[in-house]
C-alpha cells in the first residue's frame, strides 16, 4: 500500500504532499524534510529505491523516487508493493501531468494544484492504485474539464450568485427591526445593487 506521495523541488520545497496514513502536521513536515535529505544525498547513478526514514516506519517501508528536471517524485510504500511497479506508476503520473499541462513544469503544480490533485486521485486513491492506463486517465480529466466548462467554471460562480440575488423578488426591506430590547436600523442597500 502507498503511504505517502511527495513531490518537491531541488531546494526541498514541497509542491505536492499526500499522506494516506494519518500523521500530525508537524510529523508530516518532518517526514518531508527527512525524505528530501535522504533522496538529495543520493547520486543520480544509484538505484531509485531506499529504506524509509525513521519517521515513516524505517525498514518496513521503502522510498521509491524519480528525479525529473527540478522535481523529485517520491512514493513511500510498504513492503507489499513492487518497486518496479511503483517506478512505472510514477512514470504514468508524470506523463499524464505532461499530457494534461503540455510540458508540465513546477509552476503548473503550484498554480493548478486542484487539477494536479484530481489527476492524482484518478491514479491513486486511499493508498491503492486505481488506474495505470494513461489514456483512460486523460479521458477522465477531459470529461471533468468539459463538465466544468458547461457549468461556467468555478470562476463564474460569484457572478452567478450576485445575479441570482438581484433577480430575487423581495418585498421592500424593513427599515427598523425590533426584537425585544434590541433595535436594529437597516441601511438603504439600493445604492449597492
């Protein structure tokens, strides 16, 4: 089972952090730092598997990673997972990101975090691998994009809410509201509409 997926840049700044096991936030931050230091000190010619750090379970867990340009993609897995299978999964995830963002870069992970998380959820959910067929994953992402466009997207939601409120046929607003000893004077809001 996959315990965590971490993506960080060459300077150790996390760009994607997903834990499938509950850890307090301080421990999560320590795990990210420890994982970065373990992976960073390894030479590029060494294999991409190593034992998990002391915080995430030691020798019972493995860190499997790939280094692409300025990003490290690290999957922390238990001993039941295949190292080569996870390397292939990392490759599928990166190629899917690349296909969805047309030459993915670190800025895409920063500015499109919601889309990156959605892509990751199409690949892995709850620590279990759901889909490894990149074409199927991309088809699901495209279907989601079409749905968002047909609904006007999230950016149009505030404008739709304002127009809906304007179209509500309300009777004249009361000017004074008396509730027991509480007296509330309501300002004239017509100037704002």
